[in-house]
């Protein structure tokens, strides 16, 4: 009768191998989700938020399972903080989806439209003044 130590060692190796394969599968799934999100993001559709959401989910898979990717993400964050900040806000436990969407919309409006045609800022200010509390 063989000793139990041999069986336990092979069980530990099987767990190690399964964890390693699982990690690679999750990395591949995360990479595919990121590519799918980028493809959706660059399609000429008015809805870009699903693409960003898919990119964030793929990034979550990749960053949780790869130390090198986490290190690279931190370096990118340090060199380009304004570009990575919306992604970091979406990666939090309770993401601020509407605030990130509004901020990105204002950025796009500032880049695309001339100053006199920007209606989001003026509309927000108008609503803010209209619903502001009046002293009693």
C-alpha cells in the first residue's frame, strides 16, 4: 500500500496546476473583454457606455490576475493621471458611473464643440439656478 504522502503531494500539485490554468483563462477572458469593449467603443454608434463598461470588466479580470499588469497600470497612472482617473473611479467597489459619464461627456463636448455651442454646461447652470433654494 503506497503512503498517503504521495497522494497528498499530487493533490497539491493538481490544485497548483488548476489555479495556474484558471489564472491564465481569466487573463485571456479579460483580454478578450478589453478587445471587445474597444471594438464596441470605436463603432459609429451613439452608445459608448457599454463599451467602456466591458473594458472596465476586462480590466478587472486582468488586474486581479496579473502582477505585471498591475505594475504597468500603476506606471501608466503615474505618467497620465488624467487619462486613467475615470477608469480608476469605475474600478472601485461602488463605482460612480453617472459622475464619470457626465465628466467624460463634458470633456468630449469641450473638444468637439465650439465654446458658444456647448449646451451641457449652460443647461446644468440653468437648472442649478432654477432649483436653488431660495431664502425664506
